């Protein structure tokens, strides 16, 4: 099979050892804009271009799952004007990218407290997911109004409700039980977590799921993170030896 444009950036070792599931903390939009004397929203607009580029590259390479930290529960605390603009950008992205995602056989999913999103965003998300539901290539998972602690609390609440109703014996609760009640229960845990902008923290993202993920942190700000930087992270992942607590 001929190499795709994205695969051409990778060594044979990296192509043979691709992570099945990649999660990305997309950080640095605001700093990118500030460095250029631009409003923060311009950083978010440029960040959307990086989303487009990375989704395309991941699909070309044959990555099965890509989870993007798009909007956290903490982001609701940002200035209202910025949040409102972000929601408009999100709805526009969800609508305008349907054609591109369909051409690339991408399926769309979302996790988080979706009910907190504005109604127009929820409606567009529902339409976009339906329009892409027949695809079987890359699954793009957007974390929207998401928080790792909130996810675990919601899982505990659901599990405790089943115990209270007599549908679950507390003695039978184990790690699998918890995993089956998380937002991400339909998909495998990430193999690789990438964080842009050089910050060394996980920011309440997939706290349960990244227990054994490999971390790659790059100083590149998200609006500048494109195919070459993505492939460099995959090369770094290839050099790791995943022991999962063993030798």
C-alpha cells in the first residue's frame, strides 16, 4: 500500500507501532495570540486549523481513536464574551467540517456534561454525529464541558444508584465496574497523551483513563501544532517501552 502524506513523515518503526488511541490537551491558543498582539479569540480560530490538520493526519495514518480536550468544565469560568465566541466557533466547526470528516471516513463522538452546552451547540452536535454515524475510520471524540473528576463523580453516582436499587452488589464492584460507567466506556484507554505549550500538568483530563498512557509534552503552542509536530510525538512514543507496571 502506498504511503500516505502523513505516513511519509514517519519512520518504519513508528508506522508499525502506532498508538490505537491518542488523547491531546490542546493548549496555548491564548498565548499564541498574545505573542502576536491579537485577541484571544484569534488564537482559538487558528487552533481550529490545527484540529483540522491533526484529525486529517490521524485518519491518514490509521489511528483508531483521537480524543481532543476542547472545552473543560473550568473553562466556563472564563469571561462570558470569550465563552460565547468559543461556543459559536464550536457550532460553526461542527457544521462546516461535516463534509471534510465524511470524506475522511471520520466518526464523531463527544464526552462531558453536554447538557451544559448552549442549545444551538447541542443541536448541531447531534446533527453532526448523525451525519457521520455511518463512518468506520477514525473516531474523533471531543471532550466538551468535560472534567475528569466530574466524570468519576458521575460514575460513582450511577454505581451507587444501582447498589441502592439492589441491582449491584457492592462486593462485586471492581475496576471494570468503574470503567463501564465512565463517559469513555465504549472505547479503549489512550495509549498516548500529547500536551502542547510545554505545561507539565494534566488539567483534570481523563484522570482514570491515562493511568498507563505515555506522555509527550511539546513546547509548541497548539495553533502551530501540525502534521510534522504530530509525527514527532509519534516517533517519541515509538521509543518508549511500555511496561504497565512490569519489567
